C-alpha cells in the first residue's frame, strides 16, 4: 500500500514525472508544431527552393524550366551590372561599417562620459534608426539637390562650386555612404553604450591605481579590451545591415548613373521582379546569402579563438 | 570615460559641444524636411538655407500631399499589416518558445537547431519562391501577401526562449497543480511574466515592418494596398512628386507616427531594437 508508507506522497511524486513525461512530450510537439510547419513553409523550404532555382533558367511566365547547372553563375561573372553591384556593395560595407563604428564608439564614449543630456543625446542619435528610411531618403535628396539643396547653398557661401551629389557617377556612392552612416550611427551608439555600462567601475579605479592616469591610457587598458565582444558583435551586425543596402538606392538612384550605385539587392530585385528572370535572380540571391554567411562564420571563428586563447 | 561625480558645466562643455554638433548633423534632414514642408515653392528655390519660412504655406503643402495620394490609407495599411504580422508572430513563436524552454520532448534539439539555422537567413532569400507562390495562388497585391511571409519570426522564438528559460519552474508547476492546461500556462502565466521581452520584441517587429520597403515593393501594385514606405515611392512617381514642399509634407506625414511612438516609449524602443540586433 503506497499510501501507508511513511512520506506517503513520495509515490505520486515519483509516478508523476512518468505520466507528465508522456503528456509533456505530446504538449511539446503540439505547441511547437505550428511554428515548425510555418518555418518550413515560409523560410527553410523556400530558401532551399531558391538554391535549386539558381541552377535553372526559369523565367516567370515561361512554359517550363531547364536545369542549366552553373550556367547562371557563369553568366554572373560576365554581367557588368552584377559585377558593378558586387563591387559597390563591398565598397559600401567597407566605408559605412568602419565609419559608423568609429564615429559610433566616439559618440557612445562622449555620451557615457558625463551625465548631462545623456538621454536626450541618445534619443537624437537613435532617431534615424526608427525613421522611415524611404521618407528620410527623400529629405536627403532635397538636402543634396544640385541647385536648390541646402548643402550646395551652404558650400556656396564658402565659394565651393555646386556638386551633383546623387547625379554624378563620382559622387553618388560617397553620398549614399554618407546617408548610410547617418542611418546606422545611432544603432552602433546604443549597442556600444550597453557595452560600456557593463564595464565594472572598479576596473577603472584599479587601472588608475596602477598608473593609468590619462583618459587614453584607461581607454587602451580597460575600455577597449573589455569592449571586445561588443565590438565584434557590432561589426557583424553593422556589416550585415550594410550588405542589405536597398531602400536608398531604390528610392534615389535606381542604381544609376551608369551603374555607379548599383548594389546586390537592387540587381536581384530588378532581375527577379521586373524582368522576371527568376533563375538568374536566384543566383544573385545565393551570392548575397553566401556573403552574409561568410561574415557570420568569420565572427564565430574569431569568437572561438578569443574563448580559447584569451 | 566613466561618469564620475557631476562635473562642472565648464569641464563638461567640450563634450556637450562635440555631441551637440553631431546631433545637429543627425537632425539636419529632419529640420530641412520640416522647414521645406512649410514653405511655398518659390521660397524653397530662392533660399533653401534658412529654416524659418517668410510665408507659411503649410496648409497648401499638406493639403496637396493628402489629396494627391491616399496617404492616410497608406498609414492605415501600415498599421494593419504591422499589427497582423505581430499577432501572427506571437501566435506561432510564443508556444514554440515555451516548448523549447520548459518542456522535455524528443525533437526539441532538432527544432532548436532549425531555429538557429533560420536566424542565419535574411528575409530576402526566400522572397523569390514566395513571390512565385503568391503569384500562382493569385494572392499578389493583398494583405495576405504582405503579412504571411513574416508570420514566423525565428528571432521571436529565439528571444522568447531565452526569456522563458529564466522563469522559475515552480511557477509552471504551481499552475499545473491548479489544473491549468499547457496552452493556458503559455498565455496566462509564462507570457505575462516575460512582459519586457514581449514589448521589446513588439517594438522591434513593428519598426522593422513599418520601415520595410523591399517586400511591399515586390508584392504590391495598387496604391490601395501600399504601406507607408511604398507610399512614398508612389507619391514621388506622381506629378506632385516634383513639388518639393508637398513631397516634404508627405514625408513628414509618413515619418511622424513612428517618431512620435519612439519619443513616447524611448527606453522600450531602444531596448527592443538593440537587443533584437541579431536579425536587424
């Protein structure tokens, strides 16, 4: 008689996990099933299908499709638009990412370096992150307008001849990069501020005792090393955000003039959704995915090394 | 480096000046956008540098912006789409996250691995096959096409799982003792106890989809279905797009709701968008 045993509720307690085990497994399955199905139907399935499509010559509206192996990828290597897009996208990342991170770290250090107006500055710098980028791109277009734009008017006061910021192939990419820094800066600032707050104050005190008197010495000995993981995270996130540059190009330049501002997602959009060359566009998307994955892999590699050797 | 005891204003001045100068650069497009939206066209052409209008033309500009394209309809579409996406994301992600965090079942590790794999894939990757699917089903240019692809948020599952794991098991045991079913536990015990995560995720999701241009551009053709981001492009394509004052007024109208929302709930916003950085 289990009930007669001392500590009589031990038996039901023992029995319960077995019962709950079955029920728990069923509940787990049932609760996760809708998400699992949706995950396959909307993300994993279509992504695999995309990779498969990149080996075909399918065009929307065409009767059938043929397997052409690496045909699309071979065509990419000779496609001026794609090559310009790849070059411009990497250039965009190479400029916007370090600029946003350098400026963002500086702003975060300054904001955290005092108490006055901290919340206000944080909000102002963050504002572009939550603003509708297409609308703000339109505002930038007015600012950068060759004849009536305030930027050229301001430069004119100093005798500088007007520049056709978005209309000349020399200036269009630098202009888009500037808008990119403006757009990403607040994001970087907020991430670095979170990293700075996590550094224990005692470490600064200890560094000062050890002779790190100047602000620069404290930054080099305490802030920068302890900010390492944050920095790595910020680098990856910002790089991926930059790789996805699309809105400003679609709204302002459409890749022009003369492909000088063509970027990966915009070529992919044009080929796939305006020319309906699905197979070819899929190959461009695959290249885009490969670049994103390579970046993430690089991040985990560096993280691993840090964990092992630091 | 570290905010010590309050410094004197004089010592703090270089910091304030540098940050103030940067803030001015960040705010510049907002200031001139607002300014131009209040000015008549002639004044913009003559002197675009000064911010304060000599003659107020706000009624005409904003009136024209609202007349030329259905801006309010765009805002409404944006709200409907964002809220529908958020509701579906919660509906799919929250129970799954609970199952991953608190229940033992075979397949759990595999499911979590799939979620992590999903985190690596940008939303642009499944776009082409999804588009072909919606086109074949005759569903382009509809709310369904705007909402459905985002019903599953792997990031949401991940974020909620992390939050649910830190909830005490006793809480769930107690609810079971009270005879609550697992679904009841998910929605009435677990989710309310992870409220900061829920609001952070909600702000992240709403900002991301309010601002998204790529997918609406792909599936929407008619202005009646346009979201605010796409609406700006429609406006620019109209004749009124050449009227700088009206164009800036339209930009102000579509930018204002999210900015106002942000200023009201800054902390939550920054938390949501920053912690959700993983999938931007």
